[in-house]
């Protein structure tokens, strides 16, 4: 256990900080927020900031057209899934049906590559956001599109300033398609496992009547990756970073109430995330957690202490469900047909 914690909570000094990525996410988050300040449209602005942040994660460098297409797919998909979540509130049974569909799709796409894996999870998260609040303004969709657009603008600004494309550092769309076509299995077992955990988190969070209960399935979606052992390490990192990040977010929201400063702090937290992401995931989670809390306060004033408590309790519960599911899946893997074929092949 000690070695697992040491390996999980390390800081890789050999990886250089990605300053180009930090510039992109600063632009992508900042532009929607300052446009919202200028127009006085604070409540829907959170969706622009979130979309700008997520554009950083689906952009792994490489050819500029492919990067732009990835951000477009992410943004349009999030808009449609968010609309499905919002409209589904008024149709009996629709939220669970949509949740199951988006969870199955996200689970099936795991293992194809970073960009597409995260894109499918962001579609699921957009549904959870849209399904969570009946007060959403139509401007939320406009700002979501604006966040995706500023993500594209940030890629173009970075390309002009650097004079050359950024070297690709992770799988993008074409590689994901290639992996899908070369799959020798249907991914059915993992898909069922992924969707089951999301549905369990949704049922538990809303069943307990938790504040911002959607954070429970959201956390499960983020920490669940194709390798269940890696999922356990990832949830430990998420838990450690979220606890510290909630404290940072609480401090910012307690002592800062100026929208301009909140926007600047959001940009700084986004840049910190980009600089830490390839060096220490758990440390990158600290500014991510604080950033999300600041964006929520920017969109709609919250009691900072209650928001921090909700963030912590939902993250802990989500990580617990994700960890339990991963342990069960690891135990069951030896009985799955694909594993039996592998065992016979080794014999």
C-alpha cells in the first residue's frame, strides 16, 4: 500500500512544463468569462469556461485541422447532450434512458485513445450538467459554443506565435479510428462495467439527496479508465487532489467576490493545470477542483463552505464507488470469455 501511494503521488521532474498548453487554456477560459462580464451574463458563463477548459484535454497536438475537428466534435456533442439532459427532465424515464445510452457509448470508446476517450466522457458530463439544473438559460448553450470557439482560437494563436505545430503527445482522432477498426473484441465487458458504475453513482448520489449529486457519477466517469488497476491509482490521485483543491477553492470564494478577479484567478488555475498535468496528475487535480468551484460561483453565487463540503463528500463517494467497482471487475476478469481465451493461448 505504501509503495502504491508513493508511486501514485509522485512528481515527474523529467517532464518539462507545457507552456504552449498553458497559453491555450488561459485564452480558452478567459475569453468567455470576460465576454460574460462585459455583457453582465454571469449565470451561463460557467459553461463557456468549462468548454474552454475541456478543449485543452481533447487537444493533444499534431496537425492543426485534426485538433480543430476534435474540439468541434467535443463542443457540438456537449451541446446536444446538455440539451438532452435539460429536456429529459420533463419526460418520465428519459434521464435514466439518456444516462444509460451516453454511459454505454463512453464505455465502448474507452481504450481508443486519450482525445476520444475524454471527449465521450465530456458528452456524458454535459448531460449530467444539463440534467442537474432546471433554471438553465438558453444562453448556456451559446456560451458552451463560445467556449469551444475560444478553444479553437487558442490553437490558432498558439500556432501563429510558435510558428510551427505542437508535437503530438497523445492519440487523436485518426489514431482512435484506427484502434477501433483494429479491435479484436467488442469491448462489451468493459462497457457494461463502466455504465454500471455510472448508474450506481447516479442512483446513490440522487437517492441520498446530496447537494450537487451529479458530481458522484461525474467523478466515477473521470477516474474510470480502461485499465482497472490504473483506475485505482487514478482515484487515489483524484481524491488527494480534490481534498486540497476544495480547500483552495473555498479560500478563493471566501475572500474574493469581484467577478474580474474571479475570471483572472480562473485563468491562472487553468494555466496551473496545464503546467502540472504531464508531471503529476494528483497535483493537477488541485487547480482543476478549485477552478470548477470558482466557475460555479462565477455563474451563480454559492455559500463557499457548503460548496466545498459538497465537492469533498461527492468526490469521496464517487471514488469509493469507482474503487469498489474496479476491485469487483478485477476479480471477475478471470471468468470472462476473453480472459479464458488468453489463458488457453498461454498454455
